C-alpha cells in the first residue's frame, strides 16, 4: 500500500501489479495432444523422412553451385560463402532429424571448415567441393544411419583433408 509519499508499507517504494491471465482464454482443448494428433504427426514425419533425400539433393545442388561459383570467380564473394554456410548448417540439423547422421557429420565438417577460413583459396574450394560430393553420394545412395565403415572412411578423409589444409596455413 502506498502512503501517498511514494513509499509502500515496507518502505521500498515498490508496487506489485498482478495482471490478468488471459492465456487460458486463448487455449482451446482440454489438455495435451490426442492419440489421433500424435498418429498424424508421426505419419507426416515418416513421409518427410522417406522424401528427405529427394528434396535435400536440391539443397546439395545449390551448395555445389555456390562453391563452383566461388571457384570460377576470383573475387571471393563473402555473401556467397555465407549462403553456402547457411545451407550446410540447415542440412546439419536436418540430417539427424530425418535419419541421415552422415549428412549431419559432413555438413558439420563443412561448417567448421568455413568457420576456420580467414580467406578462401583454390585448395579450400577443393575441400568444400569434396564435402558437397560426399553429401551428394549419401543422398543419392540413400545411406541412412552412420554409413558404417564406408561412412567412417568418408568422414575420416574429409577430416584429414581439413587438418592437412590447416597445417599448411600455419
């Protein structure tokens, strides 16, 4: 309670307001999702998982175009590299969501490599193109899961190429 001099009963001058809770009026239904809602969501996710390689290959093609443009154009456009990074970053998240952790691994390596670059040169472009080729192979061959021993070799090869490049730079 304010005493008229700007002070409350406890002497702090603070006032407590309790706004009305209008959220309850905006929420419909009587609780969580129904079994029907969950079944519908599961079916949608299953369909997206089945279709993932078909639509993700378009993203890989766009990524390849960006890297090829970078190879062809000596101006080394940072905006093009940012777009490539964003595409790869999105794919990194999608891979695990849709049962393609190999895509997550390769796209993550791509992102980490881009982040490590101070400048881009022909060797860096080659390494980026190798990442794109690996993603394309995973999707075209529908290599779900971790890719087994072949998947491990692909990731190991990319990691070695990145490490060799980093060592050559300093």
